[in-house]
C-alpha cells in the first residue's frame, strides 16, 4: 500500500508538520509506503503522485489544493487539524470548501470525541465516517541542541507558530506583570513566523523585554526535546486548537502546562489534574503565579500529565488505526490497475 500524505506548510516546524511526519514514520514501521507533499501556496505540483490513498491534513487547505489541481483524487481521507474545524467551518468564505471536502471524503479523522460531536452537529450526513484517533507522541533523541536557561531562573516555554490565533502577545503582556514581582521568571517563544504582521509584533515585544524574553525563532523539531528539558512550565495561549502536539510533548516530559480554554486543550488537559486551564486573564495570572511558587503543584501536575500521555497517546495505536481505515477503504473500492 502507498499513501500520499498531503500537508500544509510542510517546510515549516508547525503542528501539522509534526503530526504528518509522526504519522508517516508510524505507517512506515507497519510496512506502508508513504510520500509527503506540501500543499500550500508555494506548491508547484500540477498532478498528484500515484498512490492507493491520499490523506489530506486540514480540510480547507486540502480543499483549496484540490481545486487548484482541478482533479479530485479517486479516494481520500482527511484529518481535521483544528483551524479548519473551529474557524474555517464557520467562515462564510471558507465553509463551502470545507464541507465539499468532508462530504466527498471516504473517511474523516478527528483527534477527540468533542471534535466529532461538533462536526456531526454541523454535518450530520458525515457522522458515520468520522473516526476519533488521539494523536501519538514523539520521543526525542538526546542531545538536541545547545539551549541553556540561566541558573536560578524559572523558565516558561511557549512553542507555537507565530500567527494571530496563537495569542502570543497576551502571554507576554500578562507574564510581564508577574516578572515585575518575580524577576527570576523567563520566557522562551519558539516557532516560525507564519504571519509577518504578528511576527513583527512578537519580535518587537521580545526586544522591549529582552532582559527576560527570548524569541528563539524556528527550532528544528528534533531539538525540541532540549527545550522541554530546560523548561519549568509550558504555555498555550491559543484561541483555537485541534490537539496541540507541543502540549502532548511537554506532558511527555513531565512538565506542567498552563493552557487556554479551547476545544483542543481541554480535551487533553484535565484541569488541576494533568494541567491548568484558564478562561480569563485573572485566572492566567493566578495559575502562572502558582506554577512559579508551588513546587509540589508542578511535580503533581507533571507526573499526572506524563501518565496520561503514556496511557492515551500511543503513536503505534495511531498508525495501526489509520492502517485499518485505509484497508477498509481499499476493500470497499479496490485500486484500478488498468
């Protein structure tokens, strides 16, 4: 079996890139041949490489790519990655593309039950072909880059591509209030600039607060393990998430996570058990302050987070479940070799 994995922005160290590469590696271990293609605006493909099944990631991006090609693949699966489900599905301009891709897909993959409920409510006719598969996690090699925090400091890490939906200026502005009374705190922001205007804002804020903030830029994914080893806590301030790979990675490293109350985050974080979920600026400040000053809380949350990830986010299970979906599609619609 050969599977074509169609990823938006595959050249950048973003969540979709991490997800697609992990799935590719998992499928390869099962003997499935994979090829990854980049489907965003810089893609120069005029036709799809030959494959038994095409697996697209992000329904809107995949739909735009297919329209640009002018020919839909014979059989395809689509993974709803977050923005397409939480934002594009309700956007008056983008909604039609998302719906068309979903309705013509052989199978739809989402990361959690709540996502399935949301999609089923919007498109009841697609309900029976929606499968829930939790994201797997990646074990990073050691060592992975030369990153060292200052001795005696408390390091928050915010891993995210720099775009408006990630709400990074909020984290900087609120943490500055904590820094003013706890000058030992530090913030590392790691991720590529995806939206130039937002990138300029984040870089300007980092420069104005360079005594305690570093913008590290795009980090090779295999170096992320070293960032997690240096960090004391990890942040996610995004307005919208599918199922953030970086948060799962942080949890695998026994790190406490402070995350915004959105669909993707609350489906992997059990508030005050495996992490902390905030709903407003006051809660963010309160929980961030607790993480800085309560060592026992950090240890409790970190250990519970690691246990949760080990029990619920297996890369092997993820790949084997996708294999079953592909096999079912091919059994129903055999490949025409003529």
